C-alpha cells in the first residue's frame, strides 16, 4: 500500500460514544482477487520418463481452460497449466523467449503478450503456433529431451481437434450418438457473463478485473439456489444481507487515517483553546493600538478645526492642502466619522451594544440645477443621486421584509384558527397537496410512455400548433405575427418539451410546501416522527440500489478502499442459474433438466428397459461442482418425469480429472494398439485420415469397461 498523505481524525468509536451511539455493524469480511500463480523456475521432472517404457503412454487432456498431462501409471496428472503462451524479445541476449502456461504471468511485460491456443468460447484450436509451443513445453516438462528426434512413447490425447464437446450418453459401454445434446455453457461462458455483469454494475471501477480473477470468484462464491425466484426476490433484504454479500477488495492507495485517543483529543482541544486565547489577546491589543491612533488623529483634526476659525481664506486653504482636504466640509465630515468610530470601539470593549437610530440622509445638491454647479458640484450631484437610489432601495426591501413577516404571522394565525375550528377541512387541504405531488410524479413517469395521457397532450399541442392556418401565406410587409408579445406565449415551449406542469419554480414550491406539511405534522401529530419524513425515507439504509452496489453498510465516496471494492450478491446465484435457465444469459436453449427430460422422453424410446436408465445418472464436469447442484438437479428432474420412475443421481469423485483418468485407464488396454494412429499411417494416408475399427475389434468405448466397473458406471446417463 502506498501512502499518499496523512490526515488526522478522531476514532469512530470515540465519535460514536460522544454522540451516544454504537457502530451498528462490524467491518465486512474482505476477499482478495486471485491472480494466476507464478511459481518461478521449476526443476524439470525426469523420474517419470526413467520409469516409463515404450508401452507407457503420455496422457494429455487438451482442454480449452487447462492442459493436464502425465504418464499412464500416474494417479493424477503431473502438469496442469493454462493453454497460453507469451513471447518476449530479450534485447540483452538478442533472442525470443516463450513463456508457457502460468509462466506467462511472470510480469507485466509477459502478461501483455499472452495468446491463447483455442478459439474464445470453444474447444477448437485456432492458433497452431501456440499449440506447438504448449506441446513442446509439455514434453520437455515430462523429461523428454527429444535426442532421437522423437518422443518414443504413445500419446493419448483427449479433446481432439474440432471436438464440439457434446455430452455422451453411454449404454452398455457404447455411446448413443443419436441422442447427443449440447448446452453451450461452460466455465468460459460463465466467466464472460459475470465479467459483463460486473462491468455494468461498476462502469467506473478503478481496478482492472481479469478473466482469471472472475473465474476464481465463480469458483469461490457462486452456488446453485434451491429456490431461485424466491431467493432472487429476497436476496437484497437487509436481514442477513451482510452474510450473503461478498466483498472483493482490490489493491488501492489510501490516505492513512491516524486515529487519536480521547486523551490526545483532549490535549489537542486544550491547545486549540490556548491558541484561541492568545489570538484574542493579540486582537484586543491591536484594537487598543488602533483606537489610540484614531483618538490621536481625532484630536489633531479638532485642533486643526479650531485653528482655522481665526485664519484668512488663503491660510485656511494652505492648511487644508497640507492635510489633503478639499474644504472645511470634508474636514468636518472626517471628524464626525472618527468620533463615531471611536465611540463604537470603546462601547465594544466594555461590552455595550449600541443601536443608534439611522440618521436621515440628505441630498441637497439634487435640488440645485446643473447650470448653477461647477464640474466638481456636478460630480458630487451624480454621487448623491446614486446614494439616494441606494437608500430608497434599502428602504423598500426593509418594508417588503416587514410586510412578508407580518403576512407569515397572519397566515400562521389563520391556519391555527382553521385547524382548531375545522380540523377535517384543514386535513383535507394537506391531503390535496400530497395528492398533487403524487400526480406530478405520476405525470413525469408517464412522459416516457407514448400511450400515456401526458404524451397524448403533448402530441395534441404539437398538432394544434402545426395546423394553425396552414394554408395562409405571408406576404412581404404583411407579417402580423405577434408571438412573444405576451409572456404567456412562451409557456408553449415548456408544454411541448416537458409537459404543462414541469416548471422548476413549481418544483421548489412543492418541495417547500412538503417540508412545511412535515413540520406541521411533527408539531401536531404524535404518530409522525422524523423517520416518516421524505428525507429519512430516502436514506441509504432503505435504498435497494445501495444494497445492490454497496451492501448493508454506508458508503464513503472519499475512501479509496471502498471505491476499490466489488460486492457480489445476486450474481452469486444468477451466474450458475444459467445452467437451469439459459434464457437469463440470452441463450435460446433448454436448461439441463429439460435436456435430460427430452432425452428420456424422446431419445430413448427405442432403448429396452428405458426406465432403468434413470437409476444411474452420472454427473461430471466443472459445473457439477457448484454447491447445491446435485440436490437442485434431482428435485427438478423428479418433477418432469413419470411418477413410477426411480431416480438415482451421483456425482464423480473428481469431475475435473475424469477425462484424464479415463484416458489413462484406457491407455493400459490392448485396444490402444488397435486404434492408435502411427507416424507411418500419417505420412501414408494424410492429415484427414481417421482410423476406424472393424466390427470384430473392441471399440475405445468398450475399452473403458474396466474403468466403468471400477467406478460403478454400468448403464449410465453421463452429463
């Protein structure tokens, strides 16, 4: 965490204690986004190759999300990494370096060069250069150095090129390909869907959300809801929202808040008071010095005034010029202002508040004609005219203020009399006002509906304006259009644009009137308190949008920590629900339960013992790992099948590794040699050759018999 600046504040506990309240909720549990692991330089395993022989197969599960590889005698794959490659040009050594799998996430440079081998959203290889690097890295990590210009071991690879990933229905070790059905929804589609939801939810999120992080969010926080519609309606209820809401905290740079104890806060307050006292003393000293200077100046001007009484006009002009006075009138005015200022300062020091009567202003020059005044007199006359206008304006404003005050007092008196004498009529006026506000809100909401009365009124206004004497042509010089001469004419623009009742001033009047009604209710109605006011009802704790975006706690827009948080709530059940309701994500397909029901009702009609198929439904794949999947699947499938049908549903021990383990088990069968494609076959028959067994040979599906018996598959419906 980078410290940008430091600000001091009192602790939340201290402020809550002083305000008489306790923090309502503890801080939320924070989850960190998980980035792809980078394990650094790893030693290449060679013991597997040493223990292998020419008959030991290399098993590669060539998945679009993970590549898993190992030897046929391994219980689990030795390698597991993403099918990604990043190429980096090392200028120091003048060579190109390739980073495969999680190594591509070594630093920012390699992460920016990542390329995937598969086409997005499918298991079809689209970048063969990347796939070649992946296979080369796989063989090297398994200890194969390629000294003999070959591998020397058979290879069993699942998810072959252009595989569409269909669900396979197996009956007595044979696939029934005619009943294959695919649901185009997997881990990558779920990741893309949640990423879109988060970007819509937080369009200005400052952090960078990656696909891998979103994939881990789905794995950690999402689950299958037992009752989706009901849970979706109640998910954002305040009761229990803190447990359902998951907070993902991204890295941030926050201002460090240093909390102060009560003793430290008391010391700081005492220092502030002491500083205030010193400032007050300094201000008092400065006021005293200023008062002394004013008194000295006043005494000097009074002495000058007395001295002028016995002097000639020439001497008087010289003395006035020395002190920059135009005449004796200006000197007299200055003396009066100083006396007033000195008197006011003395009264302030002793705590006397004086309210002297305002002296009536006089403007003698306004009565004198301009021709009797010189240039200086005309200038002074203009000044007095402005002063008179200002005085008259203040007098009018004061009179209007007094009249308004008297009007409000009279209205309050009349309102109280009406409430005491006619309570029902008084209440009816308030109800009418509230109805007016509701009608206005309804009118504004109807403006977006073309069939509403508000929209029809607007169209009627436009039609009447357009059809106002359409056939009449104006001639030059005969334009008698007087639109705009009357102020009411301009109201038509407001009527056409946003409706007849859309006036900003009326909005303010309604808001002020509503506050007045609330104040009266608070005063006279004991059942009406602060929690019933509009301001209290618009509080964040009652906002559904706030619960959706920020959870059950207040949001501080100045906190970088909270700005870098993602809240997962309804997304936790919405993303996995696509498996059962694909239409949520815009897929025009049936859900997994409908697919199974259709297979049973239509795809297995010619299969003997059709009802026995439901006694062993085998679930495998990453989507089955969602918490609650098996229970929800069994419950909804039971509802769409015949009553006499007996359902048995079970999940694989390790759904993610079934493909690799099945291939490893099958590679130990003698059938491997019958179905393997050799190097000679490839060179002789070409790229498009596919080796097909004869009816007398065992098929690869029959070769899985021991694996099925070991896992008790039998006649199963595999998903």
